[in-house]
C-alpha cells in the first residue's frame, strides 16, 4: 500500500500535465530554445524535455516529505489539516515567486513576472490538490475505520 501511495498520486499528476503538454504540442512545438522565455510555453517545454528528472523528483518528494506529512495530518483534527494546507500553499507561492523572479526579464515590466507567478502557483496548487485527493481516496477506508468507535462488548 505504501508503494501505491508513493507512485499513484505522482503518476496521476504527471499524466494530467503530460496531457496538457501533449495537446498543446501541435500548436506550439516544444524545443529547448523555448525554455527561459518567461511564459507558459517555456514551462511546458521544460516539462516535456525533462519529465524524467521531474518524475524522479516528484517520487522522492512524495516518499520523503508528503507521505510522512500525510500520515501525521490524517489523524489530527481540522486545525492541523488547515495549518498543513496553509504551509503547503505558502511554500507553493514562495517557490513560484522565486522561480518567476529568476526567469523574469526586468525590461519586460512587471506584468510577465506576476503572470508567470500566477501560472506557477496554479500548477502547483492543482498538483497538490490532486495528490491529496488521491491519498485520501487510497486511505478513506482506513480513516473511516479509525474514526469509528469500537462497540463495547456485552457483559455475559
């Protein structure tokens, strides 16, 4: 079950991203020269060219960070889940901002910076939402069984 919880969410997420890139390829070919242009197509070109490295990174992140976090949060209350979700959202926003700033060309103005920052945040948010929904669906029987009180035995 642990292997399934590590691989399945990552493979589903990457399948969704692959479909988006694949269906956009006829309109916009993905070449290495597209990377670093500071737009959505540069991100898609990066994904289509380096998907194996990104997949390995996704599996390692899932195994080392997300599964322990999931195992800790699933038995906690709503406040712990809210705090964990807020922390993940903050990390998504900060990483998206940092990557957008690295790619951004100041002579283009601030509009491309904020636009790419928004795109990167959306992509990460979709990734983590799908990831946690899949983990929830894999663990829902176990979570509901843990929350049900055990029936007291009748005295004979």
